[in-house]
C-alpha cells in the first residue's frame, strides 16, 4: 500500500514530514536550513526512492519492514511514510545535501 501512494505524493509532502525531525532537533529556522520545501522534499524522495520515484530502494524497504515490526502505530501507510521521511531527512541534514545557502 505504501508504494502505491509514492507517485501521488508531492515533494512538499516529503518535506513536511521530514521537517518534523529537524524541528525535534531544535532547529528554529527550518526554512533557512532547508531552502525550498520542494527542493528539500526532492532530496528526501531521491534518498528513499528509485529513479522514477515509483518504489522504495531496497535499503528503505528493509527499514520500513523493521519499523512496521517494531512500531505497530505505523501500520497506517501515511504514518509509515512520515517515519521514513523523518529518518531520511536526518540523513539529508547530517550529510549537508541541502539547497539552502550557508549562513553568513
């Protein structure tokens, strides 16, 4: 069910879910850190999906399976996708592959 929804999701949907984790890190100026919502969401999508965005990469399928097993609350596809986006957003942030300009 999760992968059937992937093509329906906008980059901004990925960004919205991913931004939750940045807020949890205490980042107040999320917009400054991520640049555009669409660009940030695209980075998350590129991180977790194959090139055409229609399915999860193998690594992320394994992560999704572990999350489903350990967190029954993610049996809802939206909740599972939100969780995956949060994990991927952390990677995007930590690796510094954001479109935002460096703070002066």
